C-alpha cells in the first residue's frame, strides 16, 4: 500500500514540476489569474491582471449561483456584470471592439449574494492567453 501511494505521489509531483517549468518558460503571457473555492454568503473574491489588448473573465458557481463583474481601474465595465446570481459567466473585451476601456489593470470579481454557500471558479486571462 505504501509503495503505490509513494508512486502516485511521485507521479503527481513530477507532473506538477513539469507544469511549473512550462509556466515559467512561457513567460509573462502565461500569467492568467484564478480563484477556486467556497464562498459563504456575503463573501467576495477578486483576481487582477494588466492587459494591453484583450481581457477575458470566465466563472462558474454552484447552487443558487453568484454575482460576477469585470472592472477596469476599479470601476465596473458597463455590460460586464452578471444580471444577478448566475451559475455560468463570461465577459470579453478587445481593443478592436467598441467599448474597450483601455490599457491597464483589470479585476474580475465574484460575490456570493445568495443565502447559502456556493463553490466558485473564476479565471481572468489577458492578451496572449486569450485565443
């Protein structure tokens, strides 16, 4: 039993090390931000990243859902907030589309405005990370 556990842990460690090396080799274009976890009612989590040309936020929530939004320089970008509690969310902005706020810091936030815990995943990607 210990041998199998050790082997599995060794494989997991090797895979994690390889993934870490791949990310470090990729440079700044591979700096997407992520949050995953449980939010209690009233809690909020945000991730931030700078963008030159493109930004994309994706989110998921269980149960009643959660409220999502994308901010530029601290203000919510019009049209990027979810219409209340949702279980799936996506917002994308590009410098070639109308409504591009500009180069700078973008923040994606998820808030549990519901009455029960919700499990959430929130990802923020910019520039070369967005395909």
